């Protein structure tokens, strides 16, 4: 098989209900581009018939379709990393399987790359998400930009295009846990963004719960910045200084006015507040230590059961 110019990477997890609609729209959007392409589906341990549907699609279009089958569920980002290691194109586009980002807009990303950009992010037009997803996304975007200095208008959209050099740099990192769009942004020389469409999920359910979004942003913060630890150190020093000042005030008051029992519950409240701050700091420190622990074990990030591809 000759090397394609374009690779489209699509992670799949329990998308049985919407895969046929994806097939019906994806290939007609790619064929008119006039470039050699490959579509790489990564089945991330789906428990429905997604793997069987991907096999059928491979049999129908083996010339441009490849399927990577995981032997378990390793997460969306690990599926994309597997796609990066398998892809052969000079330009790589990542796309979710839920059709919330229309594949017909893929040419918009490629047009930006034709202008000389090596990394093209996307901004969802008229997002069709719930209100809490809007609020959480804006809050996390603002926090991430302040802490990491990484500027992405819409970090939750995986519809992105990468130059081959960026993909090779990402593959060389071998990180156990990372946030791919931010990592690519750090390697890009001339990044940009483009507005794309956004549709409601036609079938199936979202795989991102509130907990998953929080975990994703923990990965983002701890992978690219030490600011959370530094901020906590500053908070700790401020509280320690305030506590020391309060202690001097209480000692002076006891010497001048005498002992009192009325302030007991205030001291309890202060103590609980300080304990809460300490526990938060322990958890934050544990997050960084846990990442180190995962990395030094050198366990495989994912396990591939099979790769369906056309042999020369």
C-alpha cells in the first residue's frame, strides 16, 4: 500500500448505534478531497457490536480502512496515541465517532494547513451541549490558560489536524497519561484554530461524565505545569503566617484579659479549615507522585489484540 497523504484517526468505544451513519458520511467527505488517505479506527474495548461493524467496514473498503482492536478499555487518549503510532500520513486528523463534529468540515482544517500551519485546532460553532458542560468548559479553559499558558479556545474538541513532525514528537514522549491537544500545542511552530460545526449526538450516549472531565483536567494541569504545587505552597505559607499572628493575638489577650471559653468553637472552625487545606495539599501532592509512579513502572500504555489492514 502506497503511503497516504492524510490519516484520519477515530477512537471508538460502544458506538454501535452510530457507526453506520459515520461510515455513510465520512468516506463521501474524504473521497472528493483528491488526496490519498487512510481511516484508522481504534476499537477501545467496546462491549457492544462496534468491533464487528468495524470489521465489516474494513472488508468493504480495505484499500483505505485500517482497524486497531484493543484487548481492553484504555481510554480515548490512549486510543488516539495508538492511532498516531500506526498512521502513515503526512497530515493527521483526529475525529470522534459520535458525529458531533461533522466530517464534512474536515476540508476546513486541511485548508488551514495549506496556509502553512502545522497544528489546527477547532472551535465548535453553536455547541449543542448541556448548560453545565458549557459552564464547566469555560471555567476549565480559563483555569488551564492561566496555569499552563496554553491557549486553546475549545480544549474539549478533539477535531484537530497535526503535521507529521508533531506526531513524531508526540510518539517520542512515551507518557503514560497526557492531554494530546496541549502536548501538540507545545510542539507546534505555527498553530491556529478554525470554527467548525457542532451537532447533537445522533445515537448512543456520551462517554464523558463529570468525573471524567475532572480527571481530564487534572491530567492537563499536572502534565504541563507545577503551578498548582507552587500555589499551594504560597497558600500554606500565608495560612501559616496568619495562624502565627492569631496565636500571638490569643496569647496577648490571655495575658491581658484572661482565659475565655467563648472562642472555642471559632478555634474548632479554624482547625477544621486548616485540616481541609492540608488534606487538599496531600491530595495534590499525591496526584503528582501518582503520575511518577505510573511512569516509572514502564507498563504498556495499551495492548493491541489485532490490526486489520490490507497487505501489499
